[in-house]
């Protein structure tokens, strides 16, 4: 598997050769992330939780993968637009979440950190 920077560079190049950079400002990318996330979610609309595995096995997995890729592509584009190190951001957020959700309090719990 490649690294974040390599993927980000490929997304940047894809956008550059199409002259789409003019449309890729943080606000519009954030909108696009939300739209693609909604399209990902749409694949599960009206599917009961206990039917998800069968649903994915009935041909939906390919669509879910495509929408997940779209979300990640826009997130990589956002990292470029903001000129941030995505790997560093993710690692820092995991550290913060580790503080909010210590294993001894959160393991096996669905509760929000404010309820632990």
C-alpha cells in the first residue's frame, strides 16, 4: 500500500491536468465531501443493520467502495487545499481521541466521551 502523500499527489495531478483547481477551494471541497458521504450512506438507506452483510453481498459492495473512494479523494484534495499533512492530522486526532476515550472507560461502550 502507498502512503498518504503519494495518494495526495495523484489526486492533485488528476485535478491539475483537468484545470479543476479553480473549483477546489476549502468550502466547495467540504460541500463535496458531505455530498459524497451522503451518497455512501444512501447505499444503506432502508437496510436493517442485520441485513447489511447480505445487502453488500448482493452487488452493493462495488457501489459502496466507489463512494468511499470519492470521500477519500475529496479529503485528500482538502488536505492539499489547506496545505496540511494528512498523516499528521490523523495521528494527532487519534491521540486526542485516545485521551477522550481511554480504553478502561470506553472499551465495548457506544457512549460519547461526555457520558463516560
